[in-house]
C-alpha cells in the first residue's frame, strides 16, 4: 500500500494597500499657469505639463480648444445661474427659519416650477434627484434632514397674515 502526501503551498497575498487618489492631483491655478505658459510664451505642452505637474493630455485638450480652460469639472453646466440658485437657497433658508423645511421632492418641485417660469424647462421635462444632489454639492450650507411633522397650528403661524401681524406688533415695542 502506497500513501501519497500532497503538500499545498499557500501563497501569502500581500495586504491590499489603500487606494490613493489618482484623479486630478493638480490645482486649477497650476493648469491655468501651464496654459498661459504654452499660449503666451510658446513653451511646448510637454515641458509646461512637466513643469506644473499637470497631465499632458489635459493641457493638450485645453490648448487645442477641445475643452474650455476655465471648466474644471466634467459634465454639463448647472441649469440655473449662480444668482438664480442663490434665490432658491434664500427661499429654502427663509422657510426653514419659519419652521417649515422642505423635503427633497418639494425642493425639486419648487425648482422645476422656477425653471418653467424662467423658460429653461417645460412641464414635460422636470428636474430629477440628480439635480438636487448636484445642487446640494454646490451649496454645502444646505443639509438634508429628516423632516419633522409640522402640526397645523405651527403651519398656520408660518402663513403670511399671522407673520405680518407679528412683525407689525414687534416693531411697535
């Protein structure tokens, strides 16, 4: 009787290293300085990219005119201008001060109505959750909190006429 022993070699796999950020390791000023060096001084794209530690293809795209120099993020531009978004933010903050915080869906509905009023959207093409996520990234002072139930008395006090009464009576004192 013959007995065979098999020895399995177990490879020790190295621990996975934490992935480091490899996307956009350069600053916007470094990119604009490299762009100016190429356009104004005639330095080659390769030298300017190495000097400012900017990817060569990124600098090539900017100098060839394929991508605007001032745009640092990928994707479409926001629907509303800065001033228009600021009006929405002020409205949301004011209503939160009155004690009425909007849900994400209500914010989307208000912004959709505003876009329709400005002529930037139609009733068939309303805003989505993707818009609110981008909006909240652009305005970090806004937070999504779990809405509290607003009882009828508090909602009535936040309406237009009682608040006017409160403001006029507080000015007399």
